[in-house]
C-alpha cells in the first residue's frame, strides 16, 4: 500500500523509493525536466530527463527513484520536502489528465462556486479543501473519543422516519409498501434521542445528519448538515453547558493550537441582556474581528419559551394559535415560570441554551419537558389540532412509563468548522454540498424518476 510522500522521502537520503502521485507542475530545462509530484501530504520535487516532457499537469504517475539531498542553495524551506529531491530511475504514466476546467493549486475562492461544485472532485484536490476535510475528520474523531471516555454511547437513529417539527420544512420520501404514505427525513434525531433516555441509555450521542428543506445561507447548507447530537439523563442545564465547554475547549487546544479564546470560561448571557446590548441573540464578542485565530464562544440562555406565531410557523397550530416555540416544543419551561403558562405564556422563560461562536449560532439545546401534562399544555399553546397531537402520542405514552429528567444539545459540526476556520461559507467544509438551487452538481441530483418507479409509488407528477 502507498504511504505518504512526507513519510517516504524526508530523512530517507540515499534510499530507493516508489512514488505514486499527481503531476502538480513541470519545469522544462531542456535536458533536465523537473516535476513537482503531489499527493495529499504535499509536494516532492522529482528530477527526470527528456521522457518527462510528455507529462502534463494532473497526470497520475509512478516514479521509481533515489532520494537525494538538494544542494544547500537549492533547498526550498517552504516545502516540508524542500531539502531533498528524487532522481528518477523509472517513470510510468498511470493515467493521463486532460487540462482541468478549474485550477486546483490556489485557494479557489475567486472561482465561480457553481463550477467548483460541478467539478468538486477536482476542487477537493486543492490543499485548502483537503485541510478542511482532514480537520473535520479530526474534529469528529476527537468528539467520539472524548464522549466515549465519558461513558456516552454512540447510537444511530432512523433516517426514514416521521416528521420532527423543528421549525423547518420536511423532506418527504414516498413509501412503496404503504402507498400514499410518506416518510420524512429527520430534521434532527430529537424525538429518538429523548426516547433513548426513556430507554435508560442515560448518555447518548450521534454524529447525526439532519435534513431541512430551507433556503441555503452562508451559515446553512441546503438540504443536509451534520450535528453532534447529544442527550443526557438526570442533568441540569449547567451540566450540559459545562460538558460542552470542556469538550470544545479541549478540542480547540488539540486540533487548533494556533487559536485563542477571547474569554474563558465562556460568558453565559441572558437573552434579554444580549438583545438589549447587541440587538441579536448571537453576539460576536471578538475583541479583534480581523484576527482569524480569535474564538469568542458564549452562551445565550434564558430565552423566552415562546414567540408570537408568525406566518413562517405555518406547520404549528392552525387558526387560533398564538405561540410558537422559540427553540422547539420539547423545551422545558423554567420551573419558576410554570404558573405563567396559563397566565402569560410569552413571559415564560425556557431552559434553552444556544452556543454562539464569533457571531454564529453553532449549537442549540435545552432541558426537555418530561411531564406529560406540561407537554400537553405546550401542544395546546402552540395550537396543535387533535390530529397533530396524535402525531406525538408515542412521546406522551413513553413518558408514562418512567421517564428520567433529561436534556441535551446539538452543536453543528459544519458551522463550528466554518466559524473556527473563518471560511466564508459552510460549503467550504462539506465534501459535496448542494449548490444554491438545491442541486448536487457532481451527480446532477435531484433527477427525474422513471415511469416505472412512479407507478410503483402511485405518484403522478405535476410540474406546474
Ligand atoms: N434538536 C435540536 C436542534 O437540532 C437540538 C437539541 O435540542 O438538542 O436544534
């Protein structure tokens, strides 16, 4: 199996090596031709003769050669392999490359994003994109190890499921076996993770894919995104905040050692305070907004449990409903405010917590309602019809069989990375994001279904 150039060549002077990689660039000095050979670990200079002339950028080649020390003067301190070069004994072209539609050597920011997404498999060759994917993999691995060490279980929950009304439009998937019925892709594993608490799991997490049919924004990819979803039983809000803060503090120290925190411990600010002082519930508390390495984490707490319902809340109650949950309908009211549920619902504080980083909401969660009667009251207040209430009867029933108090949070992995790396959009940290029209350009998805498929599903398509 191939090892990385960095491991194969640095400190291996005099040894024969076999390298596989891409031709990053070629410099033709007539009798001597140099190529920069690239793999994911970087670039190594290879010296060849006239047979190198046939090579073009991005060809995949095999080189057998000897590692030589470069003369002092010709060393390139910018490259990790800059002190050596490879003197070629054998060259094989493994596969030829046509000229690429986009350059892949630079950072790529100025290239039209639609084209970058169409040729994403080329776009991901650029070192910046590789670094982002590598860091994401390291972040996820760190999170897994940290939580498993703290006795969390990683548990998968269904993707083909029923709607989780968390404030966005659902993606629907038609059922073949039960014609006329639809699955919904989960907006988050919210109900499942709460049911896992009823099951006695006590500490759950999942690197969860969430699906929301919302328009894309710079901090929100269209369609799907990844969250660290976690839930714990027998906890108070402070436990969730403390655990999350410890996790991300250690994660940043390990994976982003060049970054520094504006404040530690992270400030916990009430919703009322931040709205008054900053006019937003996700204030950017950085001291120097130009400093790419400054991370200003903060908590926003004491949100109102409800907002006034608006047209955007169409999926909640119809008709007489006046209130929409500020977070979601499973968030517990502050215990001191329970009497206000009947008297003045807009004054009730919720046990919600938002994690804010450099002006972005990078996570949200809450202590949940675990008393069926309070849950029923919240359903009433948001105006659920009998039909809608029935959709949640499994939750209410589950809560009658011995339910622990519980709560959790779901930090967005893509959003955290975007903010931490000061990338201009979440799409820069996702391998194959959808473009603005909701299209996965590489595969040209979505696509039409054929007659046969539609017939099986009992679906007739109307395009207008
Ligand atoms: N499911 C919630 C969300 O995705 C997070 C939570 O309450 O844990 O925002």
